[in-house]
């Protein structure tokens, strides 16, 4: 059994809770689909946790922003958080983020952060049309922050949702399991003490607007996201 995590976004509080649950489940391996950085103030702790545990990690779009100095084209709020993270990010962690790739294969599982057309910044809505063009059977990506398991024919896809910033109206940290033998994906949630992260964000100088969403499981600003009806 493999644990799949994604979109940690600088929340070590949430990451620690998810990893503790995965340890209880005695998974054989954990993989991270990217966006270790972005949004919250514990980016160094998140990088160091993944590095110390040798967790295979992809580069997400926020990791790319941190690694290159580029800005997010969509969100002033995201850029405010990225500016803070650039100031505090340890050089060893910056170098590690720069070394990550946005796409890989873990056995029969094809993984990207975004999508297979744009591994960094594509929002995947799974469909027969989309996956019929891709080689392979098993696929996983992050980026949307909305957990999803989908299948049609011999194609199976999973988005584990977000560890650090769930956006589907459920504040619990999200992750997934993949059974190599059966090919079955299973979505999982775990509660964590988001108040600890809210306090850390306040101490770092951020206004409530940047962290009050954590209690509701939404985007910054309060929007709940969902995938279109997959039929």
C-alpha cells in the first residue's frame, strides 16, 4: 500500500497529522505530488520533514515559484505568501525544491502535480476523452485541492486532495492510498489542530484573511471548490 499526499502548502501541522496516520497504517511507501510550499508559514519544516523521511516528491507550481522567483499569475494573496516564504526559506530547502521534477512514474502509477498536458499547472477534470489519450492504467495528480477517485474501462485516476489547504468544504487534511496489487485508490481524511497553524500565521504577521479559511476547508477568501459532475 502506497500513501499519496499533495498540496501541503507550508502546513507542517497538517503534514505531521497525515504522516502519523500513514505510519499507523504501515504503508510501504509515501509519495508527494507537489506544492510543498505556498500559502502557510511552515515551509522549512515541511521540506525538512519530507527530506528527512526520504519521501519521493514532485515539484508543484508553488514550489516552482519558490525555486525560480517567478510570481503566481492568478493570485495576489498567493504572491504575498510566496514573498514571505522566499525570505525565510533555508538555502538547503530552496536547492532541494529546485531539484524536484513535476512528473514521474512509480511502477505502474503515472504521477504529476498538475496534469499530463501541463505537469505544473493544469487542473484535471477526469474524463474518458482525457485519459484515452494517455498510455498506462493508473494515474494520480494534485493541484485542484479537491479529492477525487475516477475510473472508466481500464483507466483509474486519483486526486488525493490537499494536506494543507482543503477546498471542498471539509477542513480535515486529505490524502489517499493506492493498493499496487488491486489498483484500488482510497480517499482518506484526518483531523488536525489548524488553530496551531492559524496562531503561527498570526505571529508571522498575516491577517486573519490568510488563515481563517482553514476552519472551513475553503480557499483563502472562503470559496468552496468542486469538480463538475463526472457522470
